């Protein structure tokens, strides 16, 4: 089976992360992963490091820096794919299948309500997964659920509680949504990991999107024993 990290934040773009590109490569190569998806926090999250004052296209270029740095560091060692995490008042969505050109051409996405944005992104060919749906934290004033607007739910988030993950799994089954998993990793020192595994190598972001939409892939969890 080929293992993939689907939820990862770099210190270049995500202000809440301490995970350096070379550390990303070292960790996942050591653990035998086939690839990782870099899903830095997008502009609608307060931890995004890209200056808001920049013109839109320059902001997009800045946002791509985390992904590009990991990809450069991983050349010949690990497959690196692009994604992002979009936010709304503590409610987060992982988005796969879009690229720099599409983002640069669609600044209007920043003005959309979640109920319109998620279907809009899906209409553009993206896979939209609500991340850690039942997370409880001091920055989340209440839990918001959007099962009708997304393709899937992150039913295993390595940073979430067992109770929250269990509730997410129940919601996914109730609405017949795709079940996904990721580490939500912000540091090389994180021990508990989760992700998606496939029988065959993922060829591209769109390949991943299509496979998940078809119900392919399975969830796995592991503990990085190399972390002290």
C-alpha cells in the first residue's frame, strides 16, 4: 500500500506551523510514505503569513511558496502535491485539485459564503473535505457542519479527540460522504499521524480527487517512534 499525508502545514505560509520543508521530507521519507499534500492555511485564516496588502496574483504566488519549497526539497525522494485549507470562523475545509492558475483567476472566492463557496469549488473540479468537523477549541465559538456542501469529512484527524473523530464518522455515514483522514501536522515532533493509503501510486492531484470520489483508498494511522 502507498501511504499519503493529506493535511500538512509549512512554517513558510502557515503562521501556526513550525514544520520546515526539509523536515517534512526527512520525516515522511523515513516513515516510508509515497507522498504528501501540502495544505497551508489560505487567506481566510488568521495564521496565513502572506501580506494582505499584495495584489491578488502576488498573494497567490506567496501562498504557493510552502508547497514549492517542500516539492524542491523532496525531488527524487517523495511525491509532493498541492492543496489548501480554507477557513470560516474556526470551521475548516481541505481543498484538493485546484492549481495556482485557477486560484489567481478567481479572487471572487474570497467574497463567498461557505454555503456558496464549497459548491463553487466542487464545480471547478475540486474535492472539498470538511476538516475535523467536531473540533472543540477556544478559538471556535461553536461547531458548524456543512454535510450538504462537501464531498467528504475528515473522520480521523490525528490532532482531534477520539470523541470528535467518532462523531465525524457517524456524520459521514449518515450523509454517505467520503471518509478521509490526515495528520493536521504543524511540527516535525508530532508523533501521531493519519492519512490515506492506496493500492497504486497517486499520479496527480486530480488523480487523487477522482479516486477519493470513487470511494477508493483507505484510512490508516501510525505513531512515529522516531520522535522523542
